[in-house]
């Protein structure tokens, strides 16, 4: 709920609370970048920003970022892609994504500010794999951001992966050559699944189909999503996934493409 301060309306206090939270997040991120540069140097920080689009260093363990950048330079295979939304202030002090197997290899974190950024990350992953002489064989493509049945907010100005964007893309695809349309399977491989670490993306949408169903249908992939609020995601040792939630009516929904 909102926090009401003396002589303020509920709306004003909510906006003030959000502004304070975002200001705190920005200061935390700036401090994290400064500390990283002091410890590892501006060149390494720049490599992480330019390669993975990561600006929110406070979400990540510095040594893991170093290991990720080194693995990328060495051409290690990509098994899992995690796309964090740049806008998500809920986890600005840490990443609420967990794995049971701490030695899990092949996981690469990226940061996106829009749906277009997310598509470019898929392209980048495919280019990386082919540059090493192998075809992409990503198993999991995880998208993390504020969600609702109709969208996932990625950007600081509410840029989103939403139903409208997919509708417009489908209309465009009908008028141009198929090779010009971004098809994730071209870049990630034939057997990956999409996991939406976002609230309510499998919930009931006004448009009929929700964003999880639309993504599954558009990309011909298996999509795992939640119909309620989630605060984290866990990958178990057998590779299965589990959303962390306090909602009594939570359901983990799997969408299979037609």
C-alpha cells in the first residue's frame, strides 16, 4: 500500500515514495559502478556494459560479472540467457534469481531497456555461438521485469514487451520477406524455452490472450509463466523452474505453441 505523510494526499505520498525509491536505487547503482571501476578498472567495466548492456551493477556479484565477461571472451557455450529489465527497482540491490546448482555453467546475464533490446540480445547470443563454429543451443531464455497479463515493462520510460508490439510485428511480417522478421529460433536454437519472471503474465488479459500465450504462439516456443505476483525464480537441480510467490491462488502455467 501507499505511505501517507503528514499534509499529503495518498496520491502525492505514493509518487513521493516511488521517487525516493528510484533515487535510492540510482545512488546505489552509481556507488556500485564506482566500486567496480576502483576494483577492476574502467576497461573491464566498459566491456561488461558494452557486451551485456548491464548498468545496474548492484544487482550482481562483481566476481560473477568478471567470470561472465571472461567466459564470453573465451567463447564458452551459452546455455541460459537471463534478461533483466533496466526499469525494475524491486531488485536493484540484488538479483532475485536463484539456482540450486551453484556450479551451473553457461548462464549469461544481460540488461534490456525495451522489447527491441531483448530481441537484439537473442541475436547477439546467436552471433556469439556461430562465431565459435557451433549452432546455438540455448535451453532457457529468462525475461525478468515488472509484468501484467498484457505486458512486461523493460525500460525506464515504460518501454515494454507487449501485445500491441507483437500485433504490429505480425502485420509487418505479412508484408515483408520472412528472413527480415526476428525469429528467436534462428538465434537461440530449436529447443529453448522462455521463462517469464514477471507478475501475472499468465493471467487473464482484456485482449483475450495474455502476453505469455502471445510469445509462445509468435515464436513457436514453450513458455513458462505465472498467473499471479512473483518475487523470485528458482531453477532446481533437474533444470525445472519454480516461481517464488506468496499468492494462495498461484498457478505456474506452461504454454505450448500450436
